[in-house]
C-alpha cells in the first residue's frame, strides 16, 4: 500500500477507545493522527488523561498526543480518511450523523443506528457483502457514511453460527451468556456488585442479540437486508471475569449433522465470507477454532486466540432435544466484539473502495 490512510479516534480514553488506539498506532495501513475526548480532558496529553488498563500498549508517540475537543465541524475540516468512534451511546448518534453529513467516514462501536436499513452492521467474515449499504446513505444527504460494529456478544455468536447456518440452516438459537466486566466499560460495574457474584441482567443486551444476529446473518437483496428466518432467544449475565465473553449456545438446525465431529469440521474449515483473498491485516488465519478438551474454552486461556479476533468453540455435541448442536463459545469482547472488529471493518471498506 503506497500511502497510509489518515485516521482518528473519538472517545479515545475509554476501554474500547484504548483498544482502538493500541491497534491503530501500529497498523500497517493506518496513520493515527488525532485523538478526541470529552471537553474536560481536551488539551491534556493522552498519557496524562487516560487510565490505561488493557493488556496491549500503543506506540510511544501516542502518550504525548494532545487530546482534541470533539467538534464535528473541526473533525470534518481535518479531512481524515476514516474516523473510529468509541463514543458513549448517549452522544454517539447525533455526533456521528453530523460527521457523516459533513463528509466524514465513520466506523462506530456505539449501538445507536445499528438496525437502520441503510447502515451496515458488519462482522466481516460473516457478511462482508453488506458493506455496500454505505452507498445508500447518500440518499440521506450525507457526503460521508457510517458503518457499525455489532454488539460484543452478537459478534462472537454470529461468527460461530455462520458456518453452521451455511451448511445446515439454523432454525432457532437459544443462548445464555456469561459476560466479562469490561463489557460494561471502564467504570461500568462496581467491585462490590460483581466480586463473589453473578448479575443476571444487562440492560438492552438480550434485545440486541435477538435482533442484531438476524440482521448480520440476513441476506442482502438489492438495497435491503432480509433478516435471517430463524429466531434467537437470549439470557445475558455479568460475571467476575476481566475479558472474554462466554456463551452457552443451543442451535436447532434444519438438516442436523450426522456426528459432532462433522459439525466440528465445518466450523474449523470456515475461512470467512470471501475476505480471505483481500489480505486484511486484522483478519485471523482461523476465524473459528474448535477446542477438543472437555474443559475448554476458558476466558484466561482462549480469549487472545488469533490476536483476540478468533472465536473458540468447545463442548460441541449433538443435541437430541433441539435436533441440532449445543456448544460453548468464547470471544474477546473488546477486540473481536468491539475495537478489533472495527479495525477489520475499516480494512474491508478500504479494500472495497469506500475509504
């Protein structure tokens, strides 16, 4: 690639923002030029303002970068090729829409607008073809575009479901999650609430899994996504794990595999939805791996598979009750389920000519 693309991160000091900063600062295609924050932190050097808590670090130059105040007009004037948004949901929608209107191309981790029909909700190995929905956004009067990263649990789930859906056609999915505390953000779960405990409710999470999964695994027909025909029912819980969402999944299938080994082969041979040939730097060699040990996957042992971008599947068995399979899946919530996926989406959109 002859010249790096100029990029920026909005909401750079939060957990997902830190992941974006770490990965973009050493990215072979992207040149991280600017970090934006809330007004009270603007003007501070990044190293002064951020409470760094993740297990990977950016290039040294980042610590000395001055945080900029987030003003859409000023961001647009900078002419970045792509802007990555890790903004809180309560401010993301208005800011991102204004940026797109002004001509900025935004890859966003925030939940607002994910279900809008002309905004792609991308998990690249699963639905890369949905990327062309960005072309429709000009009808809104936008000169830029918005592409969305799925909910963290949904990104992990749909990556494991895609090979099974392609081979056997999914009829119904029942899932119970055990979600890490980092899924709630830097200060999301007080220690007195989560230590020695499990919280059996995460606001809005079940609804996101039940709707987003069907959009991601849906079929693009012309200018709209026809949602997948199956239903998803979910229970989501928070557990005292730092990183890595675990999901117990029961999948009813139209044409079940003859053996669990056959289903495992289908999962392990999955290479992704036509993105393998694009040479995207963040794409893992194997999007899905199958662990044969009876006690895997585990967050501490498996969350960093594929540099955090691979979903690990274990306890894979035929399920005579559902007429399908049951399994435990695990993925890194702030990498595959957030910033890492966002970077992969940007790589995909660039290679497809949308940057």
